[in-house]
C-alpha cells in the first residue's frame, strides 16, 4: 500500500465502513431472499443468489483487511478499531462510531441469517 497521510487513512477507513454498512444491508436482504427460495425449494434462484452474494462478500472481506492494515499502520500491530476511534475528533468519532455500530449489528444479523439458512438447507438435503 502506498504511503498515506493520516487524513487519507481516516478517509479510507470511514469510506470503507460506510460502504460495508450499505453492502451488509444488501447482503442481509439477499440472505432473506435465499431463505425464502430455500423454503420454496427454488434451486435456480438459490444459485443466482449465491452468485450475487459472492462478490459482495469478497468486497467486504477486502475492506476488512484494508481496515486492519490501516489501523495497524496508524496504531501499531495490536491496534484496534476502538483505539482508532478514540484518536478521532469528537464529531468524526461520533459519526464513525455510529457507522461502526450499525455495521456490527447488520453483520451479526447476516451471520444469524446465514446460520439459519444453512440449517434449513442441511435439513432439506
């Protein structure tokens, strides 16, 4: 990764979290559609949904890795998102923490939906 200023790193971190909040909501919607398709035994739709989910999940993982790299570059190898957030000025910190909390909640919902969908499809198989 090219050398970035702290301001550039902050912008990348904020933008990445915002993108993930938006894409996680899309993923959750697709997981709900996946559940419906599984309940109705629509295998073609399940395949299409898997094709839609894969690039979204890969992009989120790439942004997660970028976040880890940026936070470690800013704070050292043990740096955490909470420590990073504490370095921000009050207004940007509030916005970042709200987005981070929204992302965490949506990711938890996605994990729960993925588990539910997997259990349903395993039972059907």
